[in-house]
C-alpha cells in the first residue's frame, strides 16, 4: 500500500533574511515567513493530511501551526536541519553542501549523516503510516535527503537541482513511498 508524503520547507526566518544558515540554532519566523506559512495553508487547503510531522526546531513548528492548524502535528528530531556545528548561525556562504556530503561540518554532521536520519524516519513511516497522507514541515538538508532516497539520485544531483539554486520553489514536494 502506497503512502503519499508532501514535504514543505519552513517559512522565512530572521537568519534567512540576514544571509545566515541556522542549522540547529533556534530562530524565529519573520512576519514575511508567517505570512507565507499562512498562505501555504490556504494554497493547500484542499489537500487532506492524516498527520503533519515537523522537526523540533521552532521555525518548522511555527510554520506548520500557521499552515495546518487543524491537523495533528508530531515533532521528530530526525527532521532537524543539518548540524553545521561551528557554522550554525554563520554566513551562508560558509556552508557549502558540495564539500560536506561525506565530510562533517566542523563539530557538526555531514549530509550523509542527515541521510541516515531521514532513512530511519522513512522506515518509521513505512512501518506505521502505510496508506496515509503525510505532511512534513522541515528544512533544506532533510528535503534534499528525501530527494536522494525517494528518487535514488546522488547528493551531487540533488544539490545541483535544489530549488534554491534553480529558483523553482513550489508549494510542496510530493513523494510516493
């Protein structure tokens, strides 16, 4: 039995506006981020979700609460952004994904580490939510890990086709698991 997952990235944060990469740092949504999260919910109002999963970081939690207030939410720390270690909260130009697929960020984790977390999360979904419609509100690296795992592509390909580079944002990325 197939399971549909629709993945959403949290709204704009103060770090986003200031050109910073938050990583595991807690950072609030801006007013624009709140507006966009609310608009996302309006855009997807006809989409049925059995449950919404979020990371345990406030920007994802708040985005989900604004977008999907009437759906059960479950926080899962496996959906956290990549731990950029010493670079959490630093200028985004310092966070180069291509250089950290296998090599961890200083005192942080690698993208392959994120992939392991997401693989574990997907296995959990398959064991517990077959036939359900799942929403996820989380972050960049976990979304790219979904691309790698669900589409069976390389990290290099996922990074190259990242909507942030191609400027092709959409109101959710769908995966059939």
